[in-house]
């Protein structure tokens, strides 16, 4: 799941051009908001209307004044189940404002619907997309629960849940879906038609950077993992929740195969796993555009045949030189800013595909005769339906064919999450693994 920051006039002067550096530094954006240069807006890519949340949270414990209007004397919901340890409060990550992440006690997650499952989180992480609200969230919008990638143990289930049971270790995609609607059957789980379908960032009372979480539509959303919670494979299996599936989606949507030359724009976790995915699909040549040597070295390990650190026209010229003068068949754009799109249009060869999984931070872009139409260039991509890919990608992790968990370069507890956000915003860390 990605989120966006709207900049007046499309001004990206505070951003660099490749990889996660194309995201704004938190201090730059905060300063820009303060002096009036930038107007923040968090937009979530939600392809369906979100149903109104129930006003009652049905906690049996004393509720938090921030999130629950009811009192302890209110009757419990018929499907209410406290967590197995009987705790009334749990710890979770909240974003109060730009640069202000806190780990606090919140009401314990509980089952509300017969199709829910309650999961004790054993591994989660901070996503590069979390840096957008980290740089722009307004205090007046109230604290927001954070996190959309997690693995955990099922502690309880609603009476209609049949595919998971207590004690199962499960991974959850970043989108909630029933896995049965027409769109899900077509592999487009991010457009699920069920009324409870959502992105985790749209669930106001839940978040993956916490001790526990209520999972709606548990049968469709959760996937069982055949390992123990302390398995060495957990970091790699956690990437199935978002970044590996997203990189894979970029490659699949772009039509990568053994006859294609590929350029990947972006050396963040998604960009690096797009390299891995292109390699897995047999790409003939994989050019990675990135500027951080530790990351591009990992990109080479994942399968990049060439690395270009130059930007703009110089970078485009170098890619064209490496690819025989015409550009590459496929460009995997894993950033989302206008400079990345402009690089993509300069790199793609006639008849090629630009596959975007970095959520566009713009509404208008060159798509006319001179940019795309003249040479039959196609646009593809979108929010990755990672639920559709989990069963396909998992075997390669289990047998050691791939190790996408190498994108995690820091591990912390919940106490370290605020510092983890800052380190990722400052480009000191690639991706932070959280073990509650």
C-alpha cells in the first residue's frame, strides 16, 4: 500500500531522482509545510467505497477515550473475544504528526464479526510507503494506526471462519479481501467487491505495527505458513505481505520473460525485489538505476546485470547505450515521482511497457503522441494484488531458491519503531523488521 504527498505545481526539487531517495526527506517536507511551500495530502488508493465503521467498539475493558466512545458497562458484542491472555490493552504504533511516531497502549483488538480472526503479531515491518504520512501527517487529523505487513499466530476465530484455526502461523497481504468475488477470482484482490474489503491503512482501529490485530474476512485474507514463528525464513516470508509480491507484480504486469531486457528504477526494497522477480522470470538483461552502493550491491546479488547511478538525461543515455541504443523492452518504475516517470519514458524502447508499482505522486503526465503513442508504448501496473501471488512465490522461499528477506537490514522491537522511521527517512536503513 502506498500513500501520496501532493506538491503544488508538481515541485519535486526537494527530492532526488532514484530509489527511495525520490521520497522526500522528513525534515525537508516538515520545513516546507511550515513555510507554506508544500501542501500535504494523504491519499489512499481505494478502488471501492469504504463502508462506515461501526460506532461501537464493544470492548469489555475500560476503553480509550481516543478511540472508543463506550463505557465499560456497555454490553459486549456477541462475537467479542478478548485475546488469550485476557489483556485489556496492547501496544501499537501511532502517528501523531509529521515526524511524530509513538508506541502506546491502545484497546486490545477483539473479534467483531463472525468472519474475523484475531492474530498475535510475531513479525512486522516499516514500509517505504509509511514515510509519506511520516513526512506530512497533520496533528489535527488525529493519531493514525500504522503498519500493513505482518505475520502472526491465530489466537481466536469467528464462528464462520473455516480455513485457519487457533495456533496457525499466518501471513496477511496489505489488502483485505474475500478471495471469492469476481475480481478476486481474476487475481485482482486489491479490487475485491466485498463490503469489508479494504487496505489495512483504511482500518482506523487496526495496524500491523502492534502486538495484535483483528483480521476481517480471515478466510480470504490470511494464508497459513508451514514454518514455526521462530523460523529463519520469517523475514523472507514477511515480504510476501507486500514488497516481494509488489516487485513480482511489476515484472508480471510488464510481461517480463527470458527474451526481455529490463530496467528497474528505484533501489528501495520494492525496486530490489523487482530485480529479483525479473531474474526469477528469466530476463535477459536487468539494469538497476540506483545510487546507494550497499543497495545496488544487493541488487547485483538479486540478479542485476548492470547498475546506473546517473540521473536524468545522462542516466537515460547510459541505459540506452547498455541496451543497444533503443532502450529496454520493459521498465519497472518502483518509485512513483515524476522524475522516475520521465526516466521511464526515455528508457523504454518502441513497443515496450512501462510497469508502475510506485504509486504516482501526480495526476498529469506525458502520455501523448510524442511520449507514448508514437512508438506504441504501453502503461501497466497498479496496487499489487499480492494475495494472488503468495502461493506461487512461497515455495521458492521455502526451498531456498530466493531470499527476499535480505532487504531487511535492521531488526527492532516495538520500542525501536520511532527510531526506525527516522532512520528510513534519513536513508540510514533500507527496511526495518519489527518483532513485537
